[in-house]
């Protein structure tokens, strides 16, 4: 039985190990990582999928300003390699998007495969007037409007927003590690 819960602070090392296995060290040089670095994820929007007590999936959201419009940035989304293709990622997405809507967020951006994320409402066309602060394959830069029309005035650079992380915390950004 898989269940989706809010991530607990003590699960940070397991989350980071899962992300290391899923994305390798290259994850630290990606443009989206620059937007997460030194920041805390959006409150109430860090999720862990558990099989029993074992973390097997993760999804987090981050505050950004997308071309002058408040938004969230989704990512990373990762599932333990032994359990991929059984629906855990999709369930994390559904739970995360529903919670973001409940909390009053209006738009979300991400970098990912449109064929996968389109089923959740993400489209390249919604991000065409936006730019990330670093290299990215434009075809993979997607957006979703929780509230239709919320990105109609968005144009320009995506900037990191949200609370700064204490210097000793494990934020999922950069190379910081926290002893559990």
C-alpha cells in the first residue's frame, strides 16, 4: 500500500538519496536547481510517497515569480526505480496539484517532458513568454494555470522567491547536507 503524506524533516536524507539515484550529480547544475538553492520549499507542498514506512517517491514545490506573476515551480518529482510505472508519480502529481489549488496558488511552472505532464494540464504554450535564468531545453519548459488566465500577463524572467533556508538546513537546493 502506497500513501502520500507531507514530508517530515527527518526524511530529508532519504529524499536526497532518492534524488541522487534518480538524477545523479548532474541535478546540482540544472537551472531549476539555481531557483531552489538556498530557499525553503513552499509551505505545505513537500510530499513523500511511502510504502509502509519507506519513502519511495518525492515531490516538492517552490515559490517563484514567473515574469511578474506569483507562481510555483514544481520539482523535483522522483520515484524509487523499483516502483516506477506503477502510478506513484501520477498520484504525487494529483495530490500536489490539488493541495496547491487548496492553498490558493494560481500557476505552476516546471521543466519536464510534455507528453508526461500534459495529462496534468501542463503546456509549452503557457510558458512561451517566460525565460529561465540559465540554459534549458525550451520544449521542456512547461506551465499550468490552476486558475485559467493567471499567466496571461506573465512575461520575462522567472525569479526565485519564498523563504530563505537557514544555512544549516537541507533544502533540496545546492550541495548542503544536514546531519539527521
